[in-house]
């Protein structure tokens, strides 16, 4: 696959490419999107997979948005034993970007170079109510402001030029609220895992202590996300970087997307 690797890539064009791209796009749309970034290139001879690959590589190397940081997190945890991870887990009115579950729950909220921090305090306040360890993952431009907002238990990672730097380690959070944890779960999950109480949150809180609820909460989340995470592990060599969350959500075999 030949194209102008040394072309000066316009940042505005890259941002438009990232916002316009959909993993389900057909070859014609992919070629149009790439033409805006590589205007002198002819993509008529590119296969659908080659178009996806060039688009993904271009964003991975030049885009400063959340999708790239998510992919780097995914790569950090994809080979961990006995670990399940998930994207975009809802907590109250927030959605944590990445969550890992093994013996502990660990959340990762991402703020890329393109993000602002206007919602950060609310998001972090939500996550400490549900998860044992919590991290803020930020582009280095946010370090000073983010540090001022960081709860005491939070860890901090910064991101620069394709690499993470671990600035502060998270400590075990003591603000977990069992009711918030239970409200993250579906009615069916509550009924199946607290069968004698018919999934009624008030009755569960009256019947189980916080440690028991937290333990069951982790087991339920692992079961909820296990098959989707195992799919990513199985197909990691075939899934392109920017498409990781799409395949987590859909579990469609990659060849059905990239070659048809």
C-alpha cells in the first residue's frame, strides 16, 4: 500500500476525519474521507481493508482525541490474566471511559488534548461511589488544572507522544456507596444474583452488608462483560485501533467489516 507518508497532515482535516469516520462505512465513503487528508492520492486501487487500515493508522499517528487514548489503555490490559474490561460503563449520569475488573474494580476517565475539564469533578465524584480504584488519564496539557481537582484517592496518568506516564498511584477508595453500585445493575442481574429478594434494592441493602454487595457487584460486572472482552482478546490481531470499542459493543467478526 503506497501513499504519501511524508505529507504535512492538516490538524483540522484529521479532526474532521475522526468525527466523520464510522467503522461501518463502505469503501466509497472511506476513500472520500481519506481524500480530504491526502488530496493528491488516488485510492481507486485500495481494497476495503487497506482503506480502513490507512485511516486507522493515520488517526493513531496524528489524532489527539479520546479514541487513541482508549486504544492505548486497551493495549495495556489486553494480555492481563483473569481480567475483564469494558468501555463506557454508566454510573449515575456519567459514563466511565474504561473499566477493569479482576480482584478489584478500577476506573479510567480519559481527558484528551481535545477535551475540556468542565464535567470532570462531577464524573470523578460519581466514580468514587462505585469503584475501588480510580484513575484520571489526561493529555499533559491538563496536568496542572486536573491535579487541583483530583480527589485524594485518585491516581493520575498523563499521555504524551504515544506513551503513558504514571504520575500518581490510586489508593483504595473508602467512599463506595452500595446503593449506587446496585443501581448500575439491571433488574435481571439483581434478581438472578439476589434471588430471594426479587431484585428490590431497598431489601438488598437491608439484607447484605457493603462488602458482600461489593463482592457480588464485581462478579456481576465480570459476567456481564466477559464474552465481549473475550471476543476482543480472541480477535486482537485483526481489530484495527480506532475500531476497538465498536467491536467490543457488537462482537461482529472483523472480516465481515473489513472485507465485505
